[in-house]
C-alpha cells in the first residue's frame, strides 16, 4: 500500500486515505481515479485493516474531476476511451461498496461531483460545519445519474430529496444535509479528524464477521423482495452464530467486560 496520488496510513486497524491536492481542491485525475479504484479492491484482502477513513486536505474533501487533467482532455478522446473512463469511475464506487469493511467519510470542506458520490458510497458520513455538498452533474450538462449516484442517494435520503439534489445540482450546507439524513453527524472543523477516527476505531473494534455481512446484506437486500430478504437474513444470522465472535460476545456480556473481537479470526 504505497499510493502515489494520495496519502495512505494505518493505525490500530484503521486505514486512512487522504486526498492531498489542496491547491486543486483535491480534484481527481485519471491516475488518482485508477489508484483509488485499485486501493479499495486491495483493502478487501488486507487483514491489518478493519475500517477505513476517507478524507481530504485543506478546504475541500474533493471537488470532482480535475478541470484540466480530465474535463479538458475528454473533448479530444474517442468514444471508446470516454466509455472506459466513465466505467472506471463507476468501478471505484462499486469497489467502495463491495469492500466488506466500514468506510467513514470525513468531509472536511467542499464536496461535489465525484467527491459527493464517493461520500455517499461510504457507509457513514461525518462533516465539518463548513462542508457544503453538491451533485452538480446537471450543472455541466450531464446526467445526475453518474457513478451510481441515482442508486445510492435515494437509499440514503429518499427519492424526493435525491431528485432535488440530482436534478438541481445545487450546493446545500451542512445543516440541510444533516436534516435530510445525508450526513450522520456535523461537528466543528477542529473536531472532525478526531471524531472520524473515533467512529472508525469503534467499527474496527467490532465483530469482523458481523460487520462484513451487514454491509453485504445492505447491498444485496436493496434489490430483494421481502420474502427473499427474510430467507437471506435467517440464513446469514445462523452462519454468524457459528462464528467465534458470537461466543465472544456472549462471554463478554456474561463477564460484564468489553468484547475482544480483534482476537478472533478475521474472516
């Protein structure tokens, strides 16, 4: 894990991915898109990592694709290359959702375009009180259905709010984002990094099997009927009851001590 286009660190089971182009509001390039895509895929097999924090440096979380590196060059690209790029951006989001470890997005400032979709692809969103957000694709003549936004956003804020955000493409402030359920919590900027680490640490200390299948089922049940969901949940819970984490949870409750899930097997 030695990326060239963002910062990466690990501590006590928590991986931190920090976008680090503050002079460009952490805008993404072709290379950073690809490296983020590959990193989230690789984290699935990295046993030292149990949760992830995704954040940015400076006054932005991520302002989307870089105007010079991506948008300017797109007009000279052929159809096949354009499609390959848009599919790559979707692969990044899909890899975030398929990573069966919790992702906490710590939104430290302006969040828009691809940055906004990365934020909603995370499992939890913490934001500083200055973190405005916009899905501004229609503002530049594109579809609001980009990188999975039309699949993800209604599941977080409902169809009405998602339609507003994706069709109008306008910025909303942190207060409004929290009110509609887009942000899980809003804190002062000075407290954001510490709060994100605390949330990620709690998740990292939780039951590996339980966390893994919870995210898996949240993805899967979005397209299931009620009956199919009940069958799937009955089966997966029975599987979890065979896992050492379940016995550890019982033993800890009986002994009135915190569970020590991290001593259990990873899978």
